[in-house]
């Protein structure tokens, strides 16, 4: 392909992002859409994934990443998060995957004095917590459609999360509710799974 900017590798990277704007693609689809070689398309997609500009779903398809979709998604999710917080009385969050971490895009605090506080922009391990299970495709989370955790990331805190799916069925984010174990109990899924699932579906249906 000819260079537009005079910096060939940048032009090729932008062509990969342009190809993914309509929706997720397999590597073969990315090659067809860009005209790049398979090796070049894969190398650029993986590099862009590291920087959060591209993400991969559990099936290995590539899509635009959280740095490009995050602000719009956070705005779309806010009404659903407000409803989730008000219904459960606990803090509600929205997370996206960035490499081997999860980043909080939106966070609404519980009205209770004792509550979970997660700052917007916080980068947390993908290996612990219910949102981490959802975003990394934990088999139990996939099977049930939601995940729970009790004192995995922080002592005394439990949470329940559900996936937000993109147009192609890929996981683009996780909606979570979290709070102290003394209120959520040690089986928070029994109490909150239905509400969290409803919130995730509401985010998917929100105009944007």
C-alpha cells in the first residue's frame, strides 16, 4: 500500500484500525480488508492491542480497543450503573480489559458509609475479582453468564460482574457491583446476579 503520511508503518497501523471500525474481524478478515500480509497484519494488531487500541475476544477476533471506545461506552453505561447502584444499594463499576489488566471506566459509589471505592482510571489485576473473571473469559463465568468473587482482591469485599457484549457477541466490558461482605454475604451471586445481568443488557441496548 502507498504511504499517505510518509511514515509507512503508521499508515499500515491506521489501516488496521480503519478496517475494524465497522466491527470485529478474524485475522483472515483483517488481511482481506487491509491488503496487508498475514504476518504484518498480525504483528500490527498485537502491537496495537498492547496499547489498548485493539482488543481480542475469546474466539481470537480483533476489534477496536478500550482507548478508542471507552469514553463513549462509559457515557452509555451511566444510566444502567445508576439503576444498579440504586437497586442494590452497593457501588457499581464498569471495567474494560487492557492487556493483562482491567481498567475502571466508570464508578458510582454506594450511599452507605461503609462502601467499596474504585477510582475511575484505576488499573487492577485481571487475575483476581469477578470483573477479571468475566474479561479473561473464565469458563465458569462464560457458562453462567456472570461471575462472583469474595475477598479475592481486597479483604472484606465481595463482587458480582456480568459481561457487556459487542455486536459480534464479543466481551467489550464488565459491569460490576461490589460491597462489604457483611452486606453482600459470601454468596453475592445469589443476591445480585439478576440485577447485574440486567444492567449489562441495558448497557448493550443503550443508544450510542
